[in-house]
C-alpha cells in the first residue's frame, strides 16, 4: 500500500515538473518528491520481514544501509515543508551540498540491496525484485543526466514519471505477490568461489 501512496505522491512531483516545463505558472516548492521517496523507503522496509527469513545477511545489510537514506529523506522532507511554510528560503540554502549527493547514492544502494535480496527469495519474486531495483536505475540516470546536462523541469517530468510508474507498478504487484510464507531454512548469502 505504501508504494501506491508513494507512486501517487510522485505523480504529483511529475505534474509540478510538467507545470514548470510547459507553462509560465509559478509553483510552490515540490513537497511531493521528498515525501514520495520517504514513503517509498518506509514501504521498502516493509519487505524486510519477508526477506530476513530467506536471505538473512543480505536483508540485514539492506536494512542497516536503509537507515542513512531514510534519515536523509526525513531531513529533506522536513526542510521542504519548512520552505513551503516560509520558515526557510530554500532547501539548498539550508542543507550542505553533500546531503544532495549522500541521499540519492545511499538510496540507490538500499534499493539495489533490497532488490537483490528479493530476487534471491525465489518463486515469482523476479518481477518484484526487478521493480524494487527500478528506482535505483532511475536515480543513476538522474545523477548522470544532472552531471552531463543541467537539471531541467523536462528531465524532472521524465524521471519523476518513471519513479511514479515504478512505485505504482511495485505497489500493484505486491498486492498479489505470492511470496513464500512457510519458514524454511535460510539460503546462504555466500557464493561458491
């Protein structure tokens, strides 16, 4: 359910970016993007109980790493709401530039770890695992595109729409996901070699 909420919020973000890209209307600071990513990370942590029984070390690593982006998105969301309330002039003025890189990079790592753990569950988890990894791929595209070209509202529409679509698809898929419910002996996270 949380991924559906996150997807809806990210639709709001893509809409704000579309307004910026294709109109001359002034928009308020975009609270949808930070709130959507925060809700998505909380949803991602909801996968932990399913994964820890099947891939305990990988699931624990994913859960531990998730603390960093979760804290980052809480700070970004709070700062964005304070900006909307007029308490701060802008998010970029309030936070150091390192936060702007730490949050997406740690978010990428978190999605990759949870995605790989989901893929290792077996059964029909392949689709779910790939949908969990999709936001990581979108963050990589966003970071590369931001370095190569200047960030633009059109890029925000494209990437924001991708985030929204991936979250909505993941939320819909999780509603019918037939993950293993029996407690079985965990598979080892080590690979032979």
